[in-house]
């Protein structure tokens, strides 16, 4: 007889492990199955985010930023650095330590919350009396049954057709976070979030980075004014960003890889790289789930089909995170995980997709919430805009990090905040104030009248809110 659980979560990434913990907090008997292994074959829950995504990329972004500062901007502060040297082995080791701390932290949280962890691959066997039977194959091998199932199996990097990842020369995010010698020439296909973050890491460490992007516009989802500023700043930093290219043949040699492409002017080009990162988006992961066994419906793009509440076509089967529609973001996956656990408990879990923030952790960082100016125009919404440059912010000057701005978009009639867009230092932290404000349907005036600490970067947020009514005080 297989062990019976109230809730079985398949996948231990941000969507799955958070759903499991919340369900356990609500008093359910919970199992979470995750197959990720560390180098020693041990359990490594946390999914893409912890193992080859959010966490290791931010570790390397931080380390590489320190390296760049030590080499370039410390002198400005009157700090002389002699004999600056990169110890890439130590940098990668630090990243691995941080990953392990996160893996272990999740295992500890499972224990604390009495979540039963199964290390292996979960697959549907059949619908049975009392729920669904799931087989676990791996370190733990047994069959378990869940009354409710939450599918949180995440996503995988999308390969270019005919060019599989070998993680030696042609790298997905996994290989891009584990290059063991700084490539002299690094190619990046796709100027999206991964391309820009990973391109920044390796450029700071000394690579000559060429980014090849299919679309003619740079960062199409970002507010136009912010995207324009970002392109200017990244180009100045040395990222060679080529827009509107059409990728042709990609040929791997022994030590390098050649990319043939047509540039925006229609000219045929050929470039040779020591490593090539392909970051052209991600695809939902339902490999090995055996969704067919129970008739779980996928949509035409391979995502598990769900409604607004993360319900699938089957009673008591739910799906959250990257494997369902919506932005592929860890915090979106987590919010869905919590909401589903609460719905299972008969509560009214809720995710407000209009206030999910986005952050690109380049330098400067880019962060936004709500609608862009081009979206408001397209939607025919009458709006007011206010911007404030970090150049006019005292804390940014003291930090030596004055590039970028905060931009507010508010309804022309009601003054309700419709979008906030930031490019600049600590944009990832500053955006939270805008998210809170939008959740509470605040007006720009509300932010403009709140006392912000001085000197702080957050004063730029207040000033941009003031600028909506053309009353910025420091610009
Ligand atoms: P995942 O994290 O992919 O977890 C799914 C888990 O399920 C995995 O552990 C997988 O092994 C397991 N699994 C799959 N199938 C089975 C099965 N059949 N049985 C058992 N286990 C299974 N998002 C942000 O919000 N901020 C960031 O800064 C950020 N940075 C990123 C950087 C990179 C390089 C990448 C690639 C992504 C980044 N993301 C970031 C996106 C973020 O990682 C994802 O949105 C998030 O991990 C999705 O969570 P999830 O739980 O849906 O899936
Ligand atoms: P992306 O969707 O951000 O960017 C992909 C880019 O590749 C797009 O600009 C697209 O136009 C381009 N592209 C697609 N096909 C192409 C082709 N054939 N040739 C050239 N260019 C092509 O995807 P990315 O960067 O792979 O990241 C995947 C997802 O992971 C992100 O969308 C995001 O959800 C998540 N992520 C989030 C991060 C964060 O929150 N800071 C960091 C990294 C990833």
C-alpha cells in the first residue's frame, strides 16, 4: 500500500517548496518530491532558482561587480589597489557554498514544517480512490498517493533548433554559471534577462562580449525610455549589442564556436567565440511526469493548462510556477504556491499579476511594476509621467552610482499609480515601495507626501512622484 498524503507536490523549486511549506503550515500531511542532485548525488532542493538561476547568478554578479569596482572605481574613492588578481576558482567556490546553504536551508525548513521530502523523480501512475498515485524513482523509490497534487516542475533552457547545449562550448544558463576560465571572446544569443546578466558577469571579469538579438528593439517588455537608457549604458560599459540579427549556422570546433548571422542591415556576418551562451527563453518542463497517465491537459506550448486559480482540467490537480502561463519568475511561482495551498484549505489565496515586479540585476539594475508608457499609449489611457534622475540624488552621488532614473506613470484624472520604472542603483530594493503603493491603489501624491529618509536612494522615488505634478524639489 502506498503512503497516503493530503498534498503531494512534484518539484522542489520556489513554486513547489513554498507550496509544500504553506500546505504543512495549514495542517495538511504533505510530501514534496524533487529530483535535483548536487555534485555528490545529494538532495539539492530549490530548483532552477537555487541551483542554476537566481541565486548563483546573483552571487557571480556581486563578485564580478566587486572585481570591477576594485579595478576601476576604487581609485576615485582614494583607495589604491595594487596587484589586483582574479581567483575564479574561489569565486565559483563561493557561489557553490551559497547554493549549498540554500539547499540545506530548504531541507531544514522541510523538517521544521514536517514536510516529507522524497529525493527522486515523481511521475503520475493513475487516478485512484482517494486521489492520484505517484511513483518516485531515484534515491527514494516508492509509490505514494496524494488527495491533492501540485505540479511545480519548472522550466528548461530553450535550445536553438539543431544546436543542442553541450555545456562546454555551447552553454545554457547551467554552463554560463560555471565557466572555469574567463573566455576571451564570449558570444551571447538573446539580449533578454539571462543574456544581459550573464553577459555583464563575464564582461566585468574580462571577456569581450558580443550579444546577438533577433528583435530590432532592445528589451521590448521594458518601458521605452528606460530601455533606451539601458542600451546606452550597457554599450558604454563595453557590451557589443547587435539588434535585429538573424542567426544562421552555428559550428563547433575543438576550442571555439562560429556563429554565422545576418545583421540588421542584411549583411552576412561570421563571428568566432571561445564560448557561446544561448539565452533565448525557457520551455515548461513536463519531461517524465507521465501527464498522459491521468489525462492532465497541456496547452499548445507545452505548459500545464490552468485557470486563473492554478486549477488544471483535473479535480484536485493544481500547477504553479514556470510550468504554467505567466512570467517565469521565482516570486511569481512562490505566490502561486502559497495561493494554491490556501485554496486547498478552503481559503481565498490570491495572486495579483498586475503587481508582480520584474528586476534585471545588471549594473545599473532595472526594475519595474505595472504598465509601461508604451502600453498606456496603446491602451488609450490618459496618464501623467514624472521622472527623477539619480544624478540629482545625494546618496547616489555619495555611492558614486548616479546613472539612471525613477519614472512614475499615474492616471491623468485619478492620479492612481499605473507603473513605476527604475534604472539605477538598488532598483531591485526600491521597486518594493512601488509594489506596496500599487497594491494599496495609492496615488502618486500619496508617495510624494510620505517622509523618506535623507540621504537615501528612495528620495528619488518620492521626487519622481512629485515630478508627476511637476513639483520635484531637487531637480
Ligand atoms: P524550478 O525552479 O525550475 O523548479 C522545478 C523543480 O522541479 C526542479 O528542482 C526540478 O528538478 C524538479 N522536477 C521537475 N520535474 C520533476 C519530476 N518529475 N519529479 C521530481 N522533480 C522534478 N527569477 C527571479 O524571480 N529572479 C531572478 O533573479 C532570477 N534569476 C534567474 C537566473 C537564471 C540564470 C535563470 C535560468 C532563471 C532565473 N529566474 C529568476 C527564474 C526562476 O529561476 C524561475 O522562475 C523559478 O525557478 C521557477 O520556479 P519553479 O518552482 O516553477 O521551477
Ligand atoms: P528572455 O525571454 O528574457 O530573453 C530571450 C531573448 O532572446 C529575447 O530578447 C528574444 O527576442 C531573444 N531571442 C529569441 N529567439 C532568438 C533567436 N533565435 N536569435 C536571437 N535572439 C533570440 O529569456 P532568457 O534571457 O533566456 O531568460 C528566461 C527567463 O528566465 C526570463 O524570461 C525570466 O523569466 C527568467 N529570468 C529572470 C531573471 C530575473 O528575474 N532577474 C534573470 C534570468 C532569467
